[in-house]
């Protein structure tokens, strides 16, 4: 017997979460299925809408660049209204953990590489480090955490022309952690202030860390640490460090695995559960059946059995080339779940440019849709009446170059989920 819901969302990233929340908000019975860990934990935790377009950038107002986007871009389907709808859904889901909702202006957030990223929503843990704020900055790295080279990042910030002095220092973390310790281990030590990690300080690992940083302050009014300052109690960790240092403390977003990404995942999944969304993870969609231009059910593989899941409406939010939502080999590019059509040049040498930062065609590979976000087949006709696509599985956008991935996922996920919920 099939497991029945009104709306079935395939994919557990930002777009999938937005789709599930939007559909559930309209009263639909919603299930989200994902066969692997969410890509959110590998993301920076920043939500970008649009940072660069043409030769312009970083954009002060992301909406000012919409008129210059190419035809077929996902934003042309959902337009500015859909983007604002997605941001509003996000703001409600994450509450006061994020900042940026008060303005259309992009914030410039320093990253672990010493660049500044234009972003529309950012964790409160990064707020004190914005490049637009006054106050000299000291970046602090840890000897056993090579993912963040604080002196190098500070040099890059200075070269980028930030309007403050940026310096970097590397100190020993006040706990006996292995060189390959996970970022979550650093977070737990700081969060729990473990007695066995007190080292040469008085009052726990946080105080010890502050004492090791103090000699390097040199008048800096802001201190940035790698984003490992606690798991669920990161605000308390920052507050303690601020008390000891007498300076504002912020986290610098890191590469994967990302604690801000993990925190965001927790908040979004909590919001889905509160909204009544059923969540099934760990089992892949391995097939589907369709009739009369409509998907009847999908097949989930569970303990070596195929279990049918059926719904009135479906949302495909499995990610792009990086997330596995778009697959390729040396000759073809494909969408593996529903076999949706993906347009790509016949000659694979046209998929990319010789220059590393060239205009690569593969960056825009993905599913094309109509104005209802329904995937189109090779003839330009709607493939399935009750399927919508959202997020990085969509074609037409270069997420990395544009700095648009978060906004596209939120906007298309919200619009697809809302529309699916209205049709059940």
C-alpha cells in the first residue's frame, strides 16, 4: 500500500525546506524525502540573493540587478515578488537567529578566504564583522585548524580595500584536540567550557582562549574567530569572549562542514516539524510511475524493498551538479529522478571555457520550466502536470558567479511549494 500525502517534496536542502514550509503553510499534508544529509551543512549559512551581474558588483541592492539577468533565469519566472515571498518565509522560520530582514541592501560579510561576500541574510554570529561597520579587526586562527589562515585572510581583506585595519594571528587552541578534529569538536569544547580543557586560564576554556588573544588585540575593536564558537549556544560563547576581551566578537563563515550551515539546518527542520511536515531521510527515490502526464507515485528504497509514496503534487528540489540533482558523464547531462530534460551542448568541449573563471556553460545546466515551475520536455511541453522544480536543479543561473544560490532556492522553493499546496 502506498504512503499518501498531498505534497511530496524530493530533496532536503534550502529549496526543499522552503517548498515544504510553503505547502504546509497553506494547509496541505506535506512529506519531505531525502536520501542523504542536507547540503545545508556544507554551505556557509549565508543567504545570497544577487551579488554580481554583468560587470556590476558587488550590488548594493540585489533587486537592482534583476533587469540585467539573462532570459531563462529562475528569477524571471518567480520575479521580485517571489523572491520577497521566499525571504519572508525564511525570516519567519529562523526567527532572530539571522539579520538583514530590515533592508534591501546587501551586507558585505568577510569569509574565511579574506573576501567579502554580498549577502541578503546572515547569521547574527557574523553581524559584528560586516565590512561596512567601523572598528579595526583582529582575525584569530587556531594552530590545529588549518582551514582558516587568519593572517592570510587579514591580508586579503586589506588588499580588498576594507575601510579599517585588519590583522591576523594564530594561537594555540586551549584544549588537547587532534589536528584533524572536527569543527563540531571545537564547538562542543567551547560550549561546554569543559573543566579538563582549562589549560593555563582561570574559569574555563573560553577565558583561557581570551587570555591568549588579549596580547594581540592592539586596539582592535572587533575580533573574528573561525565559525566554531559553539553549537546551539553560540551566542553565549560569543558573549563570554566579549566580556573577557572588551571587544565585539564575530564568526567568520567557513567551508564545509559548516557550523552555521548545521545551525541553519536545525532551525529549518525544527520549523518544518512544527508546521506538521513529515520528514523521511536516508532512503533514495529509485523510480516513479506516471500516467496521463501526471506522476502517480515514486518508489523509495527501504531495507532492500521498494515502497511507493504517492501525492497529488510533487516538488523536485534535489540540487544541481554539486548536490547530485543533475548528473553527467563524458557525453550526457541528465536529471536522474524523473528524467527531466536538461539542455546542453552536444560537443562536451563547449561545456566549459579554458579560463578557470570563464563563462562556463556547465554552471547553468539544469531543468527548464514554464511560468508555473513545471519542467519542460525536449519539445518545450510540460513533462508532468503535477511536478514542479525548485532550487539548484533549475537551469539558467550561474549561482557561484552571481552569488544568487540562496535567493533562488528560497524563491523558487516557496513559489513551487505554495502553488503545489493550492492544487491539492
